C-alpha cells in the first residue's frame, strides 16, 4: 500500500469549495442578524452583501471547474 500525502487538485478544490460554502452561510446568518437589529448600519449590510455575492461567484467558478464537460 502506497501512501501519498499530497492532495490532488480536485481534492484541494473540493476542500476550498466547502470552506467557501461555509463562509457564505456564515455571511448569510450575519446579514440576517444585522438586518434584524434596530439602527443597523446600511453601509455594513451592503459590504456584507457584496462579500456574499463575491463568495457566490467564487463558488460557482469552483463548481464549474469540478464539473466535467459533457459533449452530447
């Protein structure tokens, strides 16, 4: 049995994808909590929403990279 301590490109991408999804969920919860507060800063909400959209774009790119192209 051979042991390979290195992770493949796909394994690294899947790990990054999971981290990004977790960050996206955390931002979603933070936005919901902040939106529910009286006197919440709209500037902070906008910044968090932009970060969330940027994460969504990164997640989509990684998912596209991991999904094999199927030519029909």
